[in-house]
């Protein structure tokens, strides 16, 4: 077996991989490197890096405090316990092990006494379980969401309503402004879901997250823009009224289609720019041609009060080929975003992402009737939004109009 000299202590090469390689891996991931590339950089297999990430639910740990100037004590990690176990088996002393692990020799002695087996042997996995169990005893404050009560009930109810952890964290302040016990940050919610050792929320609740993932993953690279046919006689977004850009006046909308399996079904989405109020357009057939879309969007827009029919911004999809007829039938001027510029319809793009919680990719959208679409719109319009200072779109629209507004059930 290959051996290395680490600080004057000869240790097996495997110990160096388990300790230093993990530190290199996590440091690279914290710097923004993809986990696969971070594993290669650390000198371990891609599979090992993925296992390390999966073991932590995708939650990236902070840098180790071992060896920091002025740091007198730090809790041992599982990786350090693995190193301790290997070095003990190799016959090294507490002082030698402490030099490799990066802590005081008293820490090694205390670790062996408190977390070692009764037979005198030290098993890293068993030691880790004992340390975690001791960390949850009454002399330490338990994790916020591990304790049953109003706070956890609020978080669970918010997740079941498909609210994001950030939406829950900010909305709870508005609903309980005088109760300091009803406070939780989004990261606490995420870690309670992803890191099961914290004893917080059940992993099954991750199905209510927008991504429905059971652990964090690096963001995927953006896909190439879809090729589309060119529409004629369109009016560019650059000619849209200034009042639409500053979002000061309600009635300016953004729209798009979300597609079902194999592009064989679609639902139209409309988002009001000032309030993020959502309306959904029912398109029951397999086809979503310009005529079909015209016949679906015109009655939807015409359910709106006149003061909410100022403009509509769309992308360059072929379904909007009859845009001039739509303008004539509704009185709402249609503007078109620049090609491959989805940020020009940012409110609609973000809302379409939220809608995928209700209408996942890879399914047929023809199964959803108008009543179901109206119910989804109501739920989304009752969801607190960061851009609205954690008010709901329905609350924001009511405030702008000065009176309650109830969307019609579209048929």
C-alpha cells in the first residue's frame, strides 16, 4: 500500500483520499464547480463525488473549521471520523492522528472515549450515530422544524399548497407579525427536507417543491432556443407604452403556451405584469393552430374589465399568427418580444415555471377541463410572491382596482 508523509506522520494513501480529497471536493463545489468536475479535481471517481453529494441531500457543507486561527474547538465530521478509524487501526497515537485530522489530541481522546465501542474498538459509522444522537438530547436546542407545533404545521401546510420555502419564510412574517416564534428561513426548510439527519420534515414533502427533487442538484444549462416560423406585420416590444415597462398601471399582460407530451396538447397562460395575476386558457384539442388559439384566447380576454385590457406581449410562436384579428376582437394591442429573449417576458416565464408544479412535463394537458384550470389559477393567485412584498396576486390586483375582482370560470 502506498504511504504518504503528512506533517511528519506516515499515513496510508487511503486516509489522505478520505480526508483531503473530500475537502478539495467540497471547496470546488462551493466555488461553483459542477460536482462531477469537482470529483475529478479532488482525484476521486465521479461516482464517489455523487455519493458524497447524495449523502448530504445535495446540501453543500460549509468549510471545515479545523486548523482555522483562533478556533479552539470544532465538531468532528463523518469524514474525519473515518480518518480517525483508519489511523487507529494502523496503530497511530492520538497526537499523530490529531496532526492529520487538524485538531487537538484531546479531541481524539475524547472521541474514542465517548463514541468508541464498549469492546475498545472504534467504528466510524457507529461513532457518527452516537454523536448525532447525543446532539439531539435536551441540553441542546433542537432544530426548529423537528419540534411539533404551529411553526412546523404552517410550513407543512404551505408546502402542501405548493408554496416555495422562500414564499413560506416571508409570508409567515406577514401572517404572524407579533409572534417571534413563527419565524423560519428558507434554508432551514430546505435542509429539514434534504438532510434527514436533522430530524425535521419528512422527505415525502419534497414532492410539493417546484422541482420535486429529493436533493439539490446543480442548475442545468439552458437549452437552445426553439426554431420558429417568422410572423408578419408584428409590432415590436420596443414600441410598447412606457407605462407597461414600469408596471405602474395594471392591464398589461404577458402570454405564452405551456406544452404537453410530444407537443400534442397545450394550455395558454396570461400574466398581468403589475400584479402577476394569472389566467389560463383552455385548449381542449390536439391541435393548437392560429385559428384554434384565436378562438380560445378572445373569449378569455373579453372576460376582463376594459381597464385591464391595455396590451399583450407574446413571443414569436406560430399560434399568434392571427394577432391582428385578436387585437380587433379584444381591443388589446399585441406586441412581440425579440427572438430568443425570454427575459423580456420574465413574469410569464417565471409563472410558467410555477405552473409546471400543477402541469408536469411529459403528460397530456387535454385531461384538464376549464374548471380545473380555474382552480389552479385561483390557487396560484393566492400564493405570496416576493416581487409583491409577499402579498398575493389577488391581493395586489384588488388593491390596484380598489374593489374585489373575481375571475370568471372559463368554458
